[in-house]
């Protein structure tokens, strides 16, 4: 496998410098787009010795995983002399990022056996700190590359272009040699970049829902926790709006606190002493970017029972009769009385 690094990108970008002269508004023609999917057409037959890109189909799922299907008509296999470069202007501003590639902020390099995501750092491309979503496959129709929008700066839309290269060799120093390389750019040089909008649907997944204490106690605090994650980051919710609603015995009870922290939406109430024996109904709802999840609970409110020094509630043990308890109590009292009685010295003889 040929060694690859940020230098490979720099060399190929020199070949693409002509793209700079054209604004990104001059985009290549596209076919009719459908929801979350769009196909871009490239001209064919430019260089018989180069891989010939015919179309690029781009789509994304609800979580923002973007798929690029690069159809190449004359390369049924990814041979050792090939590489594919995908340039991504993720803020859609040609004046930022790599100005030699119409403002590309990221680049993906596909070599035989590996695929890597690079981020423009102001002067060069460096390996992106996070690229776990970046994968590829190659079949007889061409390459398929996948990357999460979250790892592309959280982009909601991007401009992009590709370069399919063949004839790449390795020099004596182990660097890529492009002296005999042949390229096919999509779109063609002088036609800017394609443009794509990422359409996602946020899905919130409830990981757990708990309440405490159990049972609910009159005169005490009651807390409900809803833990949720979101599909666009595959992680816990970091921010959102929490709504808390509750009634005790049919009467509204306002929450004393509500918040989102560490992926958990929390609602707190203070149950009045008069709630003893009543039913406590409530809901916790979490809203993130217009998507809401709701969980409800029902609890019977009990009284606060005083406990002994060990924390166990006082009272007759289960299965022990009152008569047995009274006998045990009298025996304990007699023993206590004897223990307190002073011991007199024996009379002298």
C-alpha cells in the first residue's frame, strides 16, 4: 500500500488550482433531487487514461451520516496506482479554508486499503481529530465514502468536488509521485463545486426514567430523572428545554426546579404534608430542536414515619402478635430496672 499523508493532498491541490478562478455559484449541473438524496453529473471521456467519474450520488440519513457514491465507469477495481480525493467546503464560504480548493475546510483521501479525513488548519491539511464515522467500500461501479456531518464541523450544507487519480507511483523517498498521473475532476475544472444540503431528523432516545424516593413521602422532595440521547451526535443530550407538570389529589403542584445536565432532564417537587394518602401524577418532557420526548409517573403518597437510631421505622414487626410484643416489652423493662438497681455491699458478720 502506498504511503499517504497531508503531502498527498497538497500535491494534488496544485493540479486543482484552476478551480479558484470560478465562483462557487457556477456549479455543475445536477439531476433532479429527491429528499435527502441528490445526483450530480460529470462530463465523460476527458482523459482516456484517467478514472472516468460519471455521476456522484450524495445522500444522508436522519442522523446526518453522509454517503457519497462515486460512479467510475472504467475502473472496476481500486488499483494500487489510484487515489480519490474529496474536497468539502463545509461552511460554504469560498473565502475561508483552503483557497486553492474553493474554500475547502476538509478533505477525504481514499487510497487502496485506507480512507482518512483531513482538516485545513490555515496552512496545510492535518489529520482530523475525530473521524470514526469515515469509511469506504469499492465495487465494480466505483467508490462509496461515508462521513458524519458531526465530524465535518456539524455542517448543515456543503460545497464539494472530487478528483479521481491514477498512475500514481512512489519515489525513492517513499513519497507519492504524480509525474505520470492522470486525473478526472468532478465537476470539471473551471466549474466550481457541487452544493448539497444535509437534511436530518433529530431523534431523541430515552435511556432511562427514574423517580425517587419510593414510595413518595408527604413533606419530602420528589425527583424525576429522564436520561436521553440524540442520534445526530450519538451521545447524551447536552441542552434542551425541560417542562414539569404534576398534580396531587387532582390539584396542580408546581415544580421547585428543572434542568438538563449530563444528558439528564430533572424535575423536582416538594410534596406538601397534606398530600398523605393522595395520588401524585406527573410528567417530564424534554425538547431539543423541536423534538420532544415525554415520560409520566404515578405514585401514592405515604406519610413520613419517624425511625429509631438505626433508621428502621418503629412499630410491631410483621408476623408478631400484639400480646407477644407486650410481653417482650415488659420483660425488657424489668431487665432494665434490675440493671439500674444499685448493688449494696454484703452485711458484715
